[in-house]
């Protein structure tokens, strides 16, 4: 739970869903399925972020596994409200999902595309686009603007999203 100024709390819930890929059953697992950024105040955020316009709650690692009965196209997306072109809504703050590693059937591969951030309404498409097992490691960073961090009372930041196989 992240708390800032006179306190604010930040927690993210990540969900998974059973999916169907070309008629094949696939399971999506997320680990950890929920985490929090802890309890903090505005002063600590300012120190940690060196006075930047965007203050960071820090980052957490999330593992997503897709396991299919048979080889299937492996295109993953994160369903959550967008805050802007690159980030997701997180209460009065935002979340950025950076792709750290991608494996298809145990083989390290890259993501198709020019950047390493999974943006709202985008899909993660590995260069090895088909297989039985997809593993993706994300770094999730929570941020809040300097202006929005000026709260008068305990403020809880919540977010949730669902990883889906397209």
C-alpha cells in the first residue's frame, strides 16, 4: 500500500483469464497476482525521484505465463484503462509496463515492435509468434505527477487489469 503526503495507498491487482486460441484451451497465470507499492509520503517520493515532474513509487516484477494444450498463436494484451498513450491508470497516478524478457517454448525471443513498453490497446507479439508456452517478465512502475501528489488526507491508489491471450 502506498501512502503519500498525509498518506495515500497504492495497490495493483493483476488478474489472469482462461483463453481460447484458435479453438485450443490456454491458461494464463500471473505471479504475483497482486502487489502493493507500500506506504509512503510525498517527502519520500520527492527524495526518491530527485524532484522530477513524475514521482515514482518504485517498480515490481511480474511474471505472466501462458500455457496451451497445443501450439497456438501467442499474442498477449493487458486490459486496463489507459491514462495516456504509454501508461495505464492507477488511481490518480499511472502504471508503466516494461517488457523485460520473453520466452516461447523455453526459447528466449524478442517482442515484435520498436519499444519495450506495453502500451494501452497494444498487444505483445513475440517474434516467435506460435507455441505452447509463453513466458513474459514485466517491470511495473507506479508513478504520480508532482502536482497530483499534493493530497490533503490519506489517499488510496488502486489499479487492476487482466492479461488476456488474443
